[in-house]
C-alpha cells in the first residue's frame, strides 16, 4: 500500500472517496436521496438580489448559502426568505434546519430567527475568524 497526497485532486478521486463513504453510510441511513432547494428574491427586472440554497435530506434541511444584496440588508427580506423556506420545507417533512456562518456574517440574525448556536471552530479558516454552527427545530 502507498499513500499519496494530492493538491487539487481530479474529480474522479473525489467521486471515488464520496462513493466509498456513501457505501459505508448505507448501513446507517436507509436512503441516500436528497433534494436541492433554492429560495430567491428578484427585483422588478428579474435580477436575483438575494436568496439561499440548501439540501433536504430525510427530515433535515442544510442551508448551504444565504446571501442578500447590500441594498436589502436590514429591510426584513432575510426574515421573509427564512420564513418562506421554513413553511415550504415543513410540507416535505423537515423538522430541523442546520447551517454555518462566520463571525463576520449573520450570527445575530440567525439567533433572532430562532436558531441556536451548537458549536464553533475557532480561528477557522484564519486567525480572528470563527466558523459557527447553528440549528433550529421547527
């Protein structure tokens, strides 16, 4: 056996590792199907000015990305987007939402929306910045 360290590995390598992990996990998770979601806000010209993307897996939603244009911050649009997402995913049986953010992003907003901080990496990805993990039970 040989060990090889690779910078910028090929997609084939990443796919092989993921396939192996999913095979191992199959004994613990009854199905491996997930559903991607997005919820966006557009201006009158149809231009996306904010939104979020995520993935529903079993009874959970993991929010991958959430962004609002600077012109919409503090306007209530973020609250409306989260509320819409919660409403829609509950119809799919989602009971819990998970996400992560950085200390310079929106921790206080998420706490106001009912999320609870459940962990953090300090000094990640650099000194002076923490990655914060949050969850909310619907």
